[in-house]
C-alpha cells in the first residue's frame, strides 16, 4: 500500500528502491556469489504496470564481499533453522562475521571493500490498471535482460572475470 501510494502520486517526482531478493537472498549472500532471487519476484513488476512507473535496473558490485557467512546450503540443519526463523520473524538471520574494531581477524564490522553501484537506463512502462500474466511476465523478462546487460557492461570495470555471470533463481 505504501509503495502504491508513493508511485501513484499525480505530480510524480517520487522514487522507490526495492531490494527484490529480500530476506531470502541474504541467506545466500557471500563473497563471490552472483545469485539473485528475482525469478519468481514479480509483484514490483505488477505495481509498475498498474501505476505506469518506470523500472530502473541497479546493481551493486562488491556488496557480498563485505561479510563472510557460515556455510548454510539448502537442506542443511542451519538453513532449515534460518528458514523457520525467517517465517516467524519475517527477516533472515544470516550468521556472518567480518572484522573487529581494533583487529581484523573477527568481528561484526564490514571488511574494507569498495561497493560500486551502477544505475541502468529507465525502462518505460505503459500504465495498465489491470495487467495480465503475459504483461507481467513480458516486462519481467525485459527487466531481467536490462539488469543482465547492465551487469555485463560493468563487470570488468569492477574486477570480475569475463566468465562470471548473474544467476537468477
């Protein structure tokens, strides 16, 4: 409701930032990971269509390098506990560590790593108060293509290899 209110204002001029992967994606965030949980996340696409709000792909290089996270593969007892807690509390509980205040071997302060955020071109959206599944899926595909293009265009600049690619789950 808050997002709808923000992007439906007739005078415009409002921007909403959505972490599409949300809490679930946080449990897979670790150095070197390029997996985004966006494949089944289409609510933001539906709202953009309903209100005619442009979509802007954004990617931050280096976010996952700020902390180390305990291994918690799908199906492990730790992951089952994390999923259960997420269902109860609504937030993920990743077990992470980085550096300390006066020493660099262990603590909860992020590692000193650069984070570079790149912003893509806005994707124009034609307002459709009652979008169909085809409309939503089509715009979602365009969004994923633009996000992939943005990532591929900038990955070498920010220290990734040519053979590293985004994975959507």
